[in-house]
C-alpha cells in the first residue's frame, strides 16, 4: 500500500538521502523522497506513526500528506510562500549589517574615510567593529548552525553542515585573531596587530550566510513557479457550491457535496464536481482541462467535469464524482504524484548525494592540512572554507525533480496526464505503437454516412431513413442508434417490429410491412443484393429493394496527422481491432497504417503486445475494458480520456482530450523534459567536478584562487541555474503547429525488410543511435572458450547499427540490440569463423 507523507526540515539532496535511508531500515517495499515537493512516498503495510517516528528519529518532521481531498489545499501553497518571505526577511536583515561591515572591512583598500577605525591606527577597534556587525548576521541565520550541528551529531551531515562549518570556521578564526591583535596592541606592537587585522575573515563569514540565504530565497521562488500548472488548477476549484436541499438552494463547502446531490451552477462560475446536466443548457469553456480553446455547447444529458467554466446559462447537474474523485482532483493528484516520483536517471544523483557531504568534509580537511604545510594559516583556512561552501549538493538534488515537475505540468496544460517520472522518461524511447481502432483512431460513435433510395415505392433518401428509423426505434444496437439519430426525429415508431439476431428487423410502418437488415434477410424477401459489409443495411418490401443505408465509425480528424508524425520519427504503427477485416482495412488505409490485426479478442491484444515488446519498446493506446490487459502489459500504456475507468486506471498516460495527436505531443514533452534533466545533471556534476579542485587551490600556481565569498555566490548560482533551466519547460509551446519541429530532434529514418519467416522487420537508421527498436537472439555454434566469445562480440559489435551485444558461451547465444541488419550480423559471425543463424 502506497502512502504519501509531507516532510519538513530538508535543505538539500543529502537530507533526502538520509530520510530515505532511515525509512528503508523499516519493513518497507520502497521509499522515494522528493526534495522539490518535500514529500515522501512509501510502499508499506506499516502504520503511519511507525514511519513518521523513523523520519523524526532522523531529525526531520513528517506528517500524512493531504486531507479530505487528494489535492493539496491552498494552505499548503501559502506555507511555501511564507517560507520564501522568511528567507527574504532574513536576507534583508543580514544586508543591514553586511553593508556597513563591508565598508569597515574593505574601505581602507579604496581610501574610504575610516577615521579612528583605520586598521593602521587602531587595529583592535577595526577588528571589534567587524565582530559587532558580523555577530548579528550569524544570529539572524542561526538556522544554518542549529540544523547543521544537529545533522552532524546524527552522523547525517547536509548542506547546513557545510555552510555552518565554512561560516563558523571563518568567524572563529576572526575571534581568535581579535585576541591576538589585542595582545599585540597591549604589548605595543601596533604594526603586527595591523598585519593580523588584514586577514580577519569576518566579512567572509557574514557574506557566505547572506549569499546562501539569497540563493535559497531565489531557489524557493523559482521552485514555486514549477508548480504553476498545479496552482492554476487549484485556483479553478471553488470553495463553495450551491446545492438544492429540499428544493431550496443552500451554500455548502465543495467537500460537503454528496454523490446524487443537485448542484446549481450559474453563468461565470466553475463547475465544482463531475456530473450530468439535468436542467438547462449552456456553453462551457473546457480549456483548463483539455487545452481546447473553443467553447462547447452542453444541454440536458451532457456530462460535465469539474473545473469547467460555465459561460452562458444557468444549469443544474446531478453530482456523480465529488471531492477526491472529481476530474480536477484526479488531475492534480496525477501531476503531484508525477512530480513526487523519481525518474530512473535520478538514481546516479541519489547515490552521489548519499555520500557527498562526508566526502566534501574529508576533502576540506585534507585541503586544510596540505595548505598548513605548504602555505600560511590564512591560505589554508581560505581554501578549506571555499571547498566547504562551494560544494552544496542542492543542484544535484534538484536537477531531476524540478524538470519532471515542470514537464508533467506542461503536458497537463495540453491535456496529457503522465502518471510518474519513469513514464515521462520512457515515452521518448518508444518506437512501436499498437493502436486500438474504435474510439482511438475513430470517433467510436457510428454515424450514417450514405443513404440510397433505389425503389419506386419511396420517393427519396429521407423517406428511406425515416422508415428505417421507425423500425429501429426500440433497438439499442449501435447501428440502430446511428440511424435514429440521423433521422432527427422525423420518424414515428413502427406499428410492430420483430428483431431477428444476425438478420435484422421486420416490422410494419403505416400499415406496410418492411424488412431492414443483412443480405440474408433480403434473400428471404426475394431480393438479391451485393454484400456491402457489416456496416451496410438494406430496406425492402416483399420482392423489391427500397434502399440501403451505410453506417460507419469515422476517423477522428487528427488521427492521420498523428500517425504521420509517429512514422516520421521511424516508429512502427500497428492497429489492433476486434472488427472484421474489411472494416479494419478501410480505416487503416485512411490513416496510412499497413500492419493490421483484426478480429482480435482481449487475450489476442495482450499476446500481440507481448510479442511486440520483444522487438522494441512498445506503447499501447486504447480506451476500452478489452484494452486494459494490453495497456498494463505494454512498456507504456496510453489511455484515451473518454474511455473506461478500467482502461484509465491500467494506463501510464491519460489523454484527456481523447485526441491521438496527443501521443506525439507527449513524446515531444518527454524529449524536452529528459533533455532538460540531462542538462541539469551535467551542470550539477561539472560544477562540483571543477569547483571543488578550484576552491582547493589546484590552480594556485597560475594565480587562480577562489575566496569564500565567491564560492558562496557560485554555490547559490548553481542551484538557481538548475531551477531556472527547468522553468524554460513551462514556457515551451507544444501546440499542433510545433509538434513536428519538436519531434524532428528525435527523428529517425526507417526502412522495412521482410525476414525469412515473412515477418516485416523495421530497421531504423538513427543518427543518434538511440532508437534500439530491435532485439535479436542469434544461435552461435563453434565457440569453445572466452577467447571465442570475445571474437564473436567484436565481430557483431562492428556491424552498423548494433548498440549492445552479449554472448553466452554456455547457451551458445548472442543477444543483440540496435538498429541493424540481422543478415549482416550473421555474416559477420560467419566471417569470424563460427556458425550462426537466427
């Protein structure tokens, strides 16, 4: 059972690692701590109190996340704002003391008037005034010291520990030097006291704290912006709603709306829950949920979701999903969960963060010792403090979650809900798409597309349609519904009607007997017709054909474009349907799909997806209960938003607009997000890789050093850079006109080859070598030792397009990944002196 907890007191990636470590000691299946969201997700059957106790024991606060609704209330947002305000107040207060401190500590260097406080005249007073201005800065930012010391005592040092050590060491050095200055002055050695006063480090101690506080403030504000899409959705949730109780309107909290209540929504109000309109008609703005800017008409019987804006009329609706079950709460929950989850790529940063602070402390200690040997005490302290301050692990901890949060929020703005970070990372690599037909590629709603009047007894197509609708008036068959809808109320009910399964319906309209149905029914009435397929029905009287009606499930306007975009990146697109071959091929030809599986059952869909997975990373797109097993089995399951709850629950991605074009859109967002994560991780690693040696004095011989103040500024900038880079995602556009250009960055050229068994294999020639859509196992005989294994591996690895190869001497097999020609791989092994076959 997965539980979510709110965690307080974390300041860096090391804190998150320590919390995870503390909870992992319990009997839990998994634990993930997210620094950005200050949340922890635990999969365990333990009591909440037991888990909270472990977190508190590690020195952090914990509580069960969320209340009555799945989404956080506005108070949780306010807390984040108040924290950033606190940091701003601390920074401003620090600057009130830091500005005069910098004047007195640096003024003499640029000939500012110092009066009696000139270090050459009175070094003791010069040092004392600096102490007087530095001490309040340390008190104002005392949280760094209390948090850092507590973390160190628990043997779980964090960012606060590094800052406290750096600033504290500089302060203590200054205090000790102050006593030495006084001793020199008392003994009459004013010149010696003046020399000591030149290296007090008081300004470094204060500046470090001020800059780090400023950096944390900017970071907090920037991190808040990555929640922009969630915050926008939160603002759409009204606090109160009007409910009819005993026929009278009553104002209640939205949390008090019950299933079955009649809710009144006036013009200009947001719908507070999901439901069905029972009274009135209106125009609805659904842009917040679906991203669709064009308002939509709605009347009695229409389904309405929460967070939809009522533009024109007064409506009453019957509440069906309320509170945490409403569409708005579910969407917020999905975004929050995705932002709180971890992408696989983050594992590297987590491993480094877990040992980062102790390693940095060790490096700082070594730096101190080395410089005490080869340099002065001042140089040693400068280098050691710089190492401590520049090495904050915040950038590592924020690199992935801020990008994931921004990416999932951006996708949600376009109506694409990604359930977790692993899915967001995995979407980009999908190169096989299995698409359900009905309600995925097509509208899922049969419509009359053609009516022909062929007999002399009826005058026109409208009459044919009205007679057919009269016969079908009491039927619930999808074809019947389409015919009745096309008649637009122009038909009356038949005098009598008899339904014959597999044949059609026979009945009397206005005293005349008619038959409507398949060719086999026409044959009984003495009429011969050509079979137009399951979607065509015929109308006749005894011995005469009167007309025919064709009903089709039409392709969605954007489906063909979506499939073209997927194929443009070298993807293999497959259609799965339970329909007959004729209907399946008709739809496939319209959208440009050449690989079709028809007449398939749910188990068949599952088996096909399992088979496709062995050939490359596979996504299944569907909407029905019959698609749920395949959605669950696929590497990435994508559910159409208008589909069943079972399908949506089984999927990893939900397309709220039920638009197939959102599949390539999701891939584009995935690529942009993953690219952003890689940029952030690169910056975080390279920053520490270069910064620590520089701070330790590695380039001292060429005159390049890093004082603690610059180190503090660089540390603050590193975290801010990572967060701001992720914020670029929130401004990126992924509308229909831009998807193609976004996908061009991952585009691959695809070619087809028919294998010996007749199966079509997709061979991608990807310039990045990253498609990996094919995995093949080759049988290799003749190998007798590990030398042979090495020769076979080398031969196969040299084949163009091979990205990975593993050879087993025991099994006599070679498992090969990549975009390669299998025949070329077989030949390469044969050329190396071994027998090989698929």
